C-alpha cells in the first residue's frame, strides 16, 4: 500500500547570489535538508524538506526566503517566483504485478522517492522481464501447461525487486536527509554510501528463488538466478567475451557450451541458440574451467548450469521440445 511520506517545497525563483551558478548544492540542517539547483536565466530551483503543511495551503515567497536564511546561510536573495508548490513523496507497491490478464509495471506497480533515479530504470527492467515471457506465450513457444506459470513468474520475480527499490530509495533519502548526523560517524557514512552505489547500479539483482531457476549443486559463480555478464576492463578486450555478448544480443534462450563438445540431454526452451565457445579463460571466468554448460534466459539471467553429465532439464524449460536450436 501507499503511506504518508515526506513533504517538500519546490520553488523555482529568480535569484541573486555570490555563489557560482554551475554547481548543485545540498545543505544539511537539523530542521531539514535543502537543495539548490541552478537553472538558466538566473533562476534557481530549491527543494526544502518541511513538515506536513495544512490542507489546501501553498508555500509563500517569504517562507522560502526564511528557509534560505535559516538553513542555507542566506546565500541567495529570492526574486520573482515562477513556481511554488508543496509535494509529498509516497512509498508503496501493489502486492502482486499480475491480476489475470492485467499485468502491471513501472509506476503502476511501485511508487517511491525519486532519490537515486531508479524509478524509470526499474520500470524498464519490469518490462524487459515481462516482454520475453509474453512473447513466449503469444507465439506458442510456451506450451499451455507452462504458459500460466511463466506469466506468474513475472510477479514472483519482480515484486521482491520492487520491495528492494522502495528500501533503497528510502535508504538514499534518509542518507541525504540525515547527512549532518552521518558525517559524525564517517565509517557508517562510507558503508552506507557503498551500499547505495551497489543498489543504484542494480548489479545485485538476482532471481535465485524464481520458479524458472534450477539451483546448481556447486558454488562456482555466476550461479543460476544471476546475470551472466560480468564485464570489466579486462573482459571488454577479450575476443571470447565480445563473442559471447554478441550472441546474447540475439532474442531467445541461449545454451552456452564451454569447452564441451555436445549439448546436454533434456527438454530445451525455444527459440534456443546453441553457442560453443572453447576458450579456457572465458570458461574459468564463468566457473567452468573443465567444461560445462549454462542455460541463459532471454534477459541475460542464468536459469541453470551443469557439467557434461548434468541434463538440461528441470523448472527452466518453458516447453517440452527435446530438440535444441
């Protein structure tokens, strides 16, 4: 559900200041955080954290100048106001993203603080997660007995991500709002900053508990439920990694064979691209130095993996064809 959030004043005003107009500034104050963002034409956009205003009220020019004087050292003199308004940041999400033939994504599924700039990114990820599943069902590549569980997996996978998004935006918002206190405990401040960066980059998203993920018996990363791509500066210049990324741009499932001459037995999803890459360094990077296979979903997540003795079967196959390719 949606609960009451934090209240802010947004003010776009003409300003005079001795400060340079090329820097966004954040002021921490016991009465609430303030942000000043320069705009063209001598205007500045201010955002002030405030208490909940009376119903139906609007902020005033005098109120904004007083906040600038009390919390921001009086570094701006406010002139003509172009936009003064209160706004409230809510946090919440629906309990599930699928209601029969209605599937929700983006702001229809989760609403939150804009801190971290992750709303649009997460909405796009929602759509990417859903798109290939809808395509499999509408094209008939997913058989009738698998179509419903495949569509259900969208909500099962993305609801936890939405919850994590709400937690991370709240963390970032609290981090900024309480920056003055956090600066007194630099170790905690730094740890929180690293956690925020990891969440904003969305590199920690996994589907370990998805019904489309078949857990592996070994612990070699990357594990089922994790993204296969681990591109760094070294990988970016590797021909084998470049070849793999090129293959993964093709729509559909990918059965990646690493130093393994034959594909594993078992039902395979479709459309399926079988890719053989006999590169020792790549195989080691992907946790299969002696050979093995990885079944990669259309969105780049590993659904299952194993060695040459492990059949490519289980919960991952969205249809029952036994012919790869």
